[in-house]
């Protein structure tokens, strides 16, 4: 009887190992389903957007595809089905939290408030919030927005920033939330809004791909620093460690620098426009020493 019990126990242990049990959290989910789902944005050029065939592309997407490959290797899966699901500013956190997506690979800022609901990888990009306006309106400073109509994405740091500036500086702005980047820029383009507050790299993308980029100007004044990161579920240390380690490898190998050149310093879809944006000193330092700090001051470079 003892021999039979031992034999059965060994058999169960082998089955558990073969089925991917022994992993926890997201890794257990991926091992069981043999699939991983990446959340992407529709128009977050050049980090996370869709091409003319509705295929998700961009700098953040390429990073996450490499992270997915690291997950596949860790789980020793012969094949991993990489799926994509579109998210926006309002849906991205709920879809991570409820397990619909496993990696949110977009333009999401790591901040302390969001850390109450989700977790973040090491920083992948560092942006600054600015505003775009029509050149003819001559809006140079945030104080020039007094009494104007301003748009920012619903569920974004930029919308919170707009409301905060409105209150602290008594600007009496009319703030109109937009569903996404495309809708926000359409408001600016059609005159429904006088300015659009958004992270500078995203503003550069929407302006460069507009009908007439020369009509618009992006403020020289930076309103805040925004450290972007891959969003993952909270309380999943094994998965975060794997994601962070894979990013560290990508940074150290020079692969991130090559991806950056591809998306920020070369012609990109859909209109083959080159943003000609060199990596910032802060980003170069992150590649050298990855961190996941939410505090914008951690990215200050003298």
C-alpha cells in the first residue's frame, strides 16, 4: 500500500510540473492557457498604436513582445499565443485588475495613486506633459489658457493635471475630457478646444500625422514629468521580477536603443514621418540603471 501511495504521489507531482503548476499569479494563468494578452492603445504614436491594417505596433509593443518571449522561455512552452486587446485611459486599469489583459503596453504613467490598484515594471520611457494649440492662437504659457476650452484624455494624469492647474491658478478653463488621443486632437482641429494637454511624445505623434502639422505648436513649457512603464497586476512579485529582468536584458544588450531608433528616429507608419527625437538623458540613464520609481524627481538629470 505504501509503495502504491508513493507511486501515485510521484505521478501527481510529475503531472503538476508538466501542466505548469507550481507557478503563481500571472505565470500560472499563462502556463494554463498557453496565451498572454497585451493591452495596446489605438493612437499612441509611436509607442502603442495600430497601423492601416489595425495591427498593434510601436516601441512599447515591441518591448512587450520581447517580454512575452521571456515568459515563454521561463515557462518552457513550445508555443505561446500572444493576443492583443485595445484599451483606453478609462479601461486599462480595470482590464489589468480583472485579468482580461496581462501586460498593458501603452503610454501609462507610473504614479503612486495608480499603484494602489496595479503594479508597474521598470520605466520604459520618460515623457513630459505639455499642450498643443493652433499656432495662430499664440498660446505660449499655461496662463494663456485662462478662460479657454482645454481637452485631455479621460482617466489620464493629464486630465487630473488640467483640473489641478485650473483650481490652483484660477484659470477658469472649460475642461472637456476626450475618449482618446484621436478624439482630443479632433476637438483641437475643429476648434471645439483651444488646447490639448497630453504627453509631449504623443503630441508630437498626433501633430506630425495631422493634415497640416505647420498649423500647430507644442508648448515649450513642460507641465510635469511622466515615467511610462508596463502595467501589470498587483501582488504578483514573480511576474514583476520576470518582466523587470527581461527589460534589464533588453536595455543592457542594446536592443532597446535599436528599437528607439526604429520608432523615434526613422520614418514610421502610417505616413512614414520621422519624429527625429533623440533619447533624453533621463532615458539613457534608465537604460543603464533601470528603476521603477513613481516620483518624477527620480528622473532629474543635471
